[in-house]
C-alpha cells in the first residue's frame, strides 16, 4: 500500500506575507516521513465548463500512479469547484478504491460570511446548503483529522460519519531549530495576521496598553496611532521580531468578546496563529469561548478572557515569576509543535482505523 497527498492553493490571501500555506506545507513534510508522495496542487485539473468539472481522461491520467487500497491524504478544503471536488473524491473512492483521509484545515461554510462571498467547494449564497455540500464530501472519508474536539463533535453529530474522527490538537509549526526562545515579562500584546479582517483594532484608539501589530496595512480602516505598527514580514521571519509579552488570538470587530461568523468559527477551529506564537515561546491570550481555550488553560499556555479590557488588566497583574512559569510551559509545548509530535501521533491513530 502506498500513501499520496493532494492539495490546492487558497488564493484568497492575495499573495500577502501572512500566507495560509505553512500549515499545509508542514503537514506534507510530516506525511513524507510515512513515505507519502506529494502529488502537488490539483488546481489546474478542472478543464471543462469554465473549469467547473474534470474530464474522465484528466482524472485517470493525474491519478495513474495510484493503486487500489492506497491511502490518499486530502488537505481539506480543496479550492476547486464543488462538482470537481466531488468528481475527485468519487473517482478515488469508488473507481480507484482508495482510502481517503481528510486533514481538516477549515470548514469554509462555518467561517465565511455568505454576504461577503463564498470561495471554494460547496459554496452557494445559502450557508446551510453550502454546509450540506461540504458534509456530503466528508461523509466519503475513511478517516478524518480535525484540530479540536468541538469540531470532532460537530462533524460526528451533524454528519453521522462512519469514518473515525481523530483530534490532532493545535497545528504543528515545524522548524529546523528546536531551540524555543526565552522571553522576559513585558506588558505587551502582539497581534499578527490579516488586519482587514481584524477591525476590532480600530476600537483600541483609547487604550493605554501596548499593542504590537504585524501585517499588511488595512485598507478597510485606519490603525489608531496609539498602536505600535511594526509592518509586514514573511511567516518564517515573523517570530524573530518578537521580544516578549503575549500573542493575541482574536478576530472580528469587537473588543468585548467575539461575535458574528468569525466568533462562531472560533468555537470550532484552532487558529494557526496560536501555534505560531507558542512555537515562538510566546504565551497566548484567547477568547474564553474559543475551542482551544480549555486546552490553553489546562496546559498553562496563556490566559483566557472575555474581553480585551480583561486581558489588559490580567497581564498588568502578572509577576515576572508567574510569566517565567508560563513561558516554561509554553517552551515545552512549543518544542512539540516544532517537532510535529501531536500531529504524528494523530496520524498513527487514524491509520489504524482508516
């Protein structure tokens, strides 16, 4: 039996420095330790009806090296049309008779506001219909890897899947160096990411707390002058800019909790920026209702709060000794993320069932 990996490229980031490609690149690197063959991006495979469907000949040619009983790891979602995605899955499952293991990075119908636009498989302007389409695909899996227990429960309870659903925890953040930095206590919150999707920053104009901001300058609003904007850096250079404090894992438009589509999605997913901060030795600030909040608290990886005002107050009260204890836990866990330990264990588990 052989292992293969398929993926597609999410172009919604617009080529910005904070690309969403590292989580996929890291999982591919870990899969290669199993001998998995990376088949690359299938974005160019749809070739009929305005690139909405795939000819049978193209499918057969693309997957000609795949044999019956082989295992295909699918980096989910694939950013091709829903009909094309269904074709790929049906061909591999029923023609090639392969086992399909989905590695869930996002369930787009849960995270994208249909009024803004839904890009990707299963997406219509009706959120429930889009979700049904996505779940229809997931139901064909032999095994599913998800980042949180909340997402596991959602998929199992909503979809009645027969596949084993395994939780891998926070996304791995592989690094050549296994030396996780040590930082001193600083009353700082670091935020890095897509600033246009982070309009809560505009509400911090009266805050006296030190916020360190990284990312492309937002086009939808102006950053308040009291925020310390440091510019944009490629993901592999970003952590070198940090000098201590806490990494802020926040989304949406409110500083008093998280609401709307993004708030709802944080109840299911594991934001990759949390892994980035922890692998860099930085403890995190997480919304109390986020899917990763209990994990952060139990493993002493940061603090969980209801609002940014609460976070500011809590950080001001943390002593140097308490911060040193926090960062010791963070460095230990960050080393696991750099080695991909959690994900490797989840892979071993899912392959015993798939």
